[in-house]
């Protein structure tokens, strides 16, 4: 089902609290679903760290941050740009990173994530980048299934994540996406 009344536009600093709330709710839901112990889901300064990260991303000249609005309220967010420093082997001339994509859990399965994903594919085409790259927590089966449905494939690269579980890297051939 595709949700009506969705608009996507650049994020604004004035929306930072709502952006952090969307991120926090989404990550809490997928970490819980993956069995991460409640005590390990967040830290005392987690929201402040997310707030600083999103503010830097919105203000960055390198990244593009967009919000999906449902009836005027932020229901989803996406950040994209050059490969992250943790992916130093990626060629910035050919690879664009889907840094983060989050949707309020109450809106999961309604097409918002797919609409945000489409903005990332558009970004790749617009920047003439043939490859998209993203990482997903190994226990976040919902995210992995989402990426697989959209043409992403695991690369075999893993990076240590929470609870002795890895983040897996996935790639998208933007030429065929």
C-alpha cells in the first residue's frame, strides 16, 4: 500500500527534534526486533549524539538529507552522500552511500521507505554514480528484505556492530535500478 499525502523535501534544522525522534523510534524498533538487550539499545547521550549527527548532515555540503512528510509531519528521513569514512575503500567517483533511511514504525509497510529509496536512486543517477552502498545490521531482517526487494545485494563485507553482531554491506547497481 502506498500512502497518500506524502511529500518529500530537503530537511531543515528547525525539524531536528522530529528527525531525531523518527531515527530513535525506528532504531529502537529494529534493535528490539533483533533481540538486542534493552540496556544496549541506547545510551544516556544517544539522542544528543544523533541530534549532532543529523545537524552536521543537514548543514553538510556533501550530504543530502530529505524528509518524508505525511499530512505535514515528518514520518521518514533519508541521508545520502559520498561513501562514509568507514568505507574508505569505496571510490567516491563511482559510489554513493545511502547513509541512513528511517521511517516511523507506525508507518512501516505504507510505501514511505520506498519513496525515500527512490530519492536515493535519483541522487545516484543525477550524480552519475553507478553504485549505491548501504550497511544494515545483520539482525535487521526487515531492512535487508527491503533492500533486496529494491535490487541491493550483499557484498560479503562485514563491520562489527552491537551485541557481537555485524553490519553487512550491500550494493546496488544504479544503472539497472
